[in-house]
């Protein structure tokens, strides 16, 4: 580990000890309690931790890091108490979880009866790892249909989702569908804590992954050379070839910016075709005129490998690992976030992609959700308005094409500066970059679940 770079937790004390009663329907003599809603034929040793439709102890691990005491219980415990017990469901992949192996189909009958009838037994649908638009097929439509089909009272289902605007977006969804749903929703940014945990596991804990050398992967402030110019301007890493990512990186290549950047585009999961929803990405008529051909020519060059390949990136924590030399030898990151939608119904979904450059002392421009930079400011980070004339007003453009056009203009300004001026611009904000790194490393994880626990404990059926 670079000298002086250490992991500490926040100093704010938690006023009360938080606890939660998690209800489990399946217990294995050797493995202990297993996730709920595993298909019957997968409740076997050979499928352990690899169930497809549900995650294994994702909620439990993060609750423990958030200083929440977990009581693991079965139905007998719930029936002998008046406290609330949460039958927790942790979806893995949307198609499997809500369609092919619909989690609600694999609630055992005695637990289903308790969910329907017992006032202290409720469902916690734990899905903060995704934050896509509610119009996504095989998602909220299927959930509401299945709840009705199974006779599960909607008011007993509490869904935690990665969209920080889920409450207003669910209201919009219900209004558009002309329905009155009693499903309860809570938006949570789990990726900051999740990436903190992963960073700790890779670099800082006593039981960290010994095969990883932190000195090769994390930029320490003392390693930054203020005298020498860097050979590249940007880092832009892309694995899953989402449509807006194809557009953005194709434009970087068209403008020749790839020659001054560390760029990857792995085509993880599948080899994409040219997106057809080009007007979601730009309103610039000149860009629109050639965008389809630009993307076609770019995709012909993919995959573009920077470090990991599409085959190796999913191994262990490879997706989270970085080579610090890429960041020491460049000035700014271009982040193509998971979601980049338009109002109304547009999610605010923030992932580890934002926190990775923070850890590496990099400013960044985001092609993502409206309000991303403001959210970071609200949670204590310093953003980069004015760096290389970057105007962060792009962050609040309601239309995705407007937002992406304005963000691309910020990228253009970044490349318009001569290298000497760019170097000076980086030095001017360096103290803020160090502050951001320290702010992340000192994450107040003990307070991370305060609002969620308050919501669970005070929401009424």
C-alpha cells in the first residue's frame, strides 16, 4: 500500500444501535441459512452461491459493514413475536428474477401464507444494484402482476432500488398506467458503500486479496509529478456496450481523441449492433448526419482492450481494478454511466464508475443521469465546475440529448487546451482531488443505513 494512504471510517457516532430481523425459508445443515426464493431444483450443494435469480448474502454483507445488527430468523421466530420480520428477496438478473425464474414463484407455501396473513411479516425486495427506467421490460410490470396473481398485498412489499428518484418516478409510472399501487419504494445509492467494501477487500483489510499489489493500482498524492506533463488527456473505460456508450466513444474516435487517451470498449456480454435511438444522444444536426456511420465504423474496431478483456473482467473483482499508470499519465476521466435517460421518469442512478476516478485523483465528465454532480456535492464531494472551462450546467439538462451535447462540449474544451495549460488546470484543482479521495476513504459507513432503517421502521402498511 502506498505510504500514508489508509482506510479509516467516519468519526460520527451512531445514536442508536440498529437491528433488523431477516426471515429465511431455507436452512442447510452445513451452509446455514440460504437466500430466499431459490428455485427448488437449485437448493443443492452444487448450486451454492450460484443461483442465477437471487444473490447470496449481498444485503447481509452490506448491513454488517453499515453497523446494522442482523437477526437471522425462521417462521417460528416471527410467529412468537410482535416485531417486524423481513422476508428478504435479493434479485440477481432481471430476466431470471422476474420472468424465467420469477422469485415470487419460489416462496414456500407456509411463508407465503404468513406474508399474506401475518401483520409482522413483510417483503423486503432488495434491488439497489440496478436503477434503470421503470419502463424496462420484465420488471415493474411483472412484479405488480405477480403480486396480484399470488395474492400478496402490495402494501406489504418494500422495494429498495438504485434509482434515487424512484419515489417520484414510481408515482409517474402509476399515473401513466392509470393504477393505484400501494407498493412502497426507497431509492438508495449502494455503490458508494459497495465500492468502499470492495476497495477494502482488495487493498486495505488484513485479509485483503494478497495477489493484488495496491502500489500498482492506487494513485497516492505523493506520486503526482507537478513538473512533467502527462502524455494522455483522458481515461474512458467501457465494458457493457450500452447504446449511449457506443455513441460517446464513437465520437471520441471520430474526433481523434482516442490518440490522446486510454480507452477500452470490451463488448462485454454481447457484440452490439448500431443503436437506432440516435436522437436520444444528440440534437446536433451535423453530428446526426453521420452518427450512424460513425458508430458503425467504430464498432468494427471493437473490442478495444486496455487491461482486462470481456472474458477476464468478470473474474473475482477484476471489474473494479485499475492500473494507476493510466491515471498518473492523464488528466481527466470520461465516465459513461449505466443510465442516461430523459425526463419524465429518468432515474438518478450512480455506480462505482463515479467513485473509481475519485480514488485515482481524477476529475471527470459524466455522460449519465441528470443530477449526478449535484448529488455528489450534496454528499460531500467537490466537483469540477470551471476546470478547463467545464460548465457543469450539463448536469441538470432534463433531455438526454441536450445533456450529452453539453457534456461533449465540455470534452471538446478539455482537448482544446494546450498541454501546458491543461497541466496547470489540473494542478489548480489538485487539493480538491485529494480531498475527494480522502472523503471516499473516510466514508461514514456506520451511518449509511440510517435513512433506510428509519423508512423501514416508520412506513405504515
